[in-house]
C-alpha cells in the first residue's frame, strides 16, 4: 500500500512538471496535453481528477498573450524615448490645443483627415478580397465629400450606417498568414512588430498626406504631427495614460495591449 501511494505521488508530480514545461515552451503543445493524460494507465478516480485539473490549466494558458521580443533592450529604450516625448511635448501641447479649439472643430478635423486618407483603407480592402468593404469606403468618400462638407462631418455613418473600414497593410500581410514576428518599438510611431513595420512603409506610400512632401520638405511631417495632437486631444491621450499609469511595467502593458489588438484586427 505504501509503495502504491508513493507511485501515485510520483505520477502526479511528473505530470505537473510536464505541464509546466509544455506551457513554457509552446502553447500549442499545451492543447494536446489532455489527450496524453487520458491515455495514461491509471485508476479511473485518479485519472478523472488529474484530467480535470489539466484541462482547467490549459484553458488558462490559452488566454495568455505570448509576444516574441527579440530586442528587449532596444525596444525599452525607444519606448522610454516615445513616452518622454509624449509627456514632454504631445501631452502639454494637446491640452493647450484642447483648451483653445472646441470639441466640434477637433472632431471635424479628425473627420476631414479620415476622409482624405481613404485610399489606404480602400486598397487594403481590395488586397484582402474585401470588396464590400472597398465599396463602402468609396461610398463613404462620395457622401462625406459632398453632403458632409468636404469630409468635416460623417453623414455616411450617421444617416447611412456605413462604418469606416479600419484596414492597413500590416493586416493585409497577416491575412495572408505572415506572422507578426518580434515586437518592435518604432521612434515616434510607437509599438509595432516586424510585419506591421513592413506594412507601415506601404501605408505611408498610400497616404495622401505623404504627397505634401512635394509641396514642402517637412509638410507631411508637420501634418502628421498636427493629426496626432488633434487625436490625442479627443481620446487617444486618455487611452494611453490609462494604460501606462496604473501598470507595474508600462512597456509590457503597451506591448500586450498592442499585440492583442493587432491579432484581433487580423482575424476580423
């Protein structure tokens, strides 16, 4: 009897250790763990108990977010730079801008640039085979550019229930099964990954704001800075600050939020 108890304890300890190693190495392997447990040659009472515990453990592990971070030192340095840039420049400027410019005007500016930047969303809808979405973007452009007063209002959404198609080339690459790759912090742009950083090059090329470069050398940069300040004054500032200020590790909090958001967008 004593030997049987020792044998059972050894079995439980072995299975627990095996589960931990699988969780650390690969979340996909963890999905297969219940099947392994069921095939083990043990008594029905012990097998049922261990299997239930393992299933619960696997469910919890599948909710975790696994982010590859091959350049942690570089990424943290750039994150610190971007964070200081936000709190030292964008935050105070956006607060002053918010005080001077009424909300309806700031919303009008955002609507205008959203309308102007339609080509990026339109072409990425086409690239992904979302032809209905591409048609929606064209219809929105027509309605908002006319009835909406050059895009300063959004009657396409308000009256025709035509939602903006939030598509970019990073999502297009993900749609064709390109992996996200390692997490990557980009100066000025913020959190990204290898796939989205490559997609950003195409998105900039498709952005009509880029054409301002031909008007003046830094015109497109100035326009993007103004767009960022306007967006922060409306809601993005609150979103970022709410995420980092209560986090134990702001870098990990932003990394995790970005990765989950991008994974969701690729699946949609």
